[in-house]
């Protein structure tokens, strides 16, 4: 039961990232568009430049989390699963 609850929480957090990124508003909450965009991301990660893409996206994501933390006064650093620094 705990594993199922953890998985549900994880999926909710991932959905929250979609909202934080503004993708619902930008796509009109069209799930086909969102899925297509995610398929493009996955295809890029299967390509030769996947390391470059991962580094770029990690930097952008960290900056966004840090900026959000500063705006909300927390200043807390966000540690994500898979962080490698």
C-alpha cells in the first residue's frame, strides 16, 4: 500500500511540473499536444545529443526552481532524484 501511495504522489508531482512550466495554458490543456511534445523529448533523449539536452534542461530547471524559491522567500535548494552534482 505504501508503494502505491508513493507512486501516486510521484505522479502528482510530475503533473505539477507540467502546470509549473505553463504547458496547460500554452496547449489549451490538449493532452494530445502534451503527449506529442513529451514524445519529442523522449526521441531527443534517444539521440546522439542526449547528454547535451540533459545538461541544458537540468540547468534551466534548477534556475527556475531557484528563482521560484527566491520569489517565495524560501531560498531552499531543490534536490531532484537523479541529481549528479
